[in-house]
C-alpha cells in the first residue's frame, strides 16, 4: 500500500485552502488508484510553536507532544500533495514553520503541489521546491494551479475550471510513480 498525505498548508481562518484540499482529495479518491491510500492532513490540527521558540515550562510538554504527533503523521506517508496558497510570493509562515520541524521523516519521498493565488500559487510552488530540496524530497514537475480570479467566485467560493483535471491527473501519476520508485530507498 502506498500512502499519500494531502497536506492542507494554511491555518488562516476562513481559508480557501479547505475547499481546494477537499477538491483535491475527492479528485484523487475518484481515480480509484490501486494500492494507493489518500489522507488529508490539516496543518491547523497541529498547533506547532515557532521552531526554537522559548515556551513556559507548563506549555513545553504539550508543545513536545504536538511536535511528535506532527512528525509521526508526516513520517507515515510515502509521498505528499501539498496544498499551498501563495502569500507575498511565497508559502505561508505556518507551513514553512511546520516543514522546518521535519527532515528524516520526509527524506527520499516525493511531493506534488496544488496552489492558488493571483498567479495560481506558482511562486509558492517554487518556494517549496527550494525547501523540499534541502529536505531530500523529490518534487514532481506537474502542478495544479488555481487562479483566485478565475477559479474562485468573489475570491472565496471555489469553482475550478474543468481543464485543471488534466494537471491533477498528471501530478498524481507522477507523485505515485516517484513515491513508489523511492520507497525501496527508505527500507
């Protein structure tokens, strides 16, 4: 069984990422990929402190448990689809902070990107490519890019154009192939 985590990479309230992540998950499930299991991982479920932040002693134990839960969850996957909105030409701070807690958990795994923003989240994807390269994650070429102008009604109601299905299929095909190919390296 190949396990692919679909990471909802935003913690903002009233975030569009929930709609986009649900669309990606539903799309992936409808493909009925043999031997592949998909799971949504919502970054908002992990209240991670800033990496290196000094916490009061009373809060440190809870923070350590949250960090371990995040690490264990991410380590359980063979590959990832990261849903990353673009903020100020990059990924959001919460996603960057969460990735900074990882390293061996993601080594020799594959990742694909789903983004949205004024330019479809492409600058967030490029930012992720740099970060994941350092974490030894192989990112796939094809990405899914949703425009806030064309794929959202009033910038908030997600109504993706049908043509995004081609990129979604290609991206998932690549994530599955690369995740499968890299799996023997982790044994």
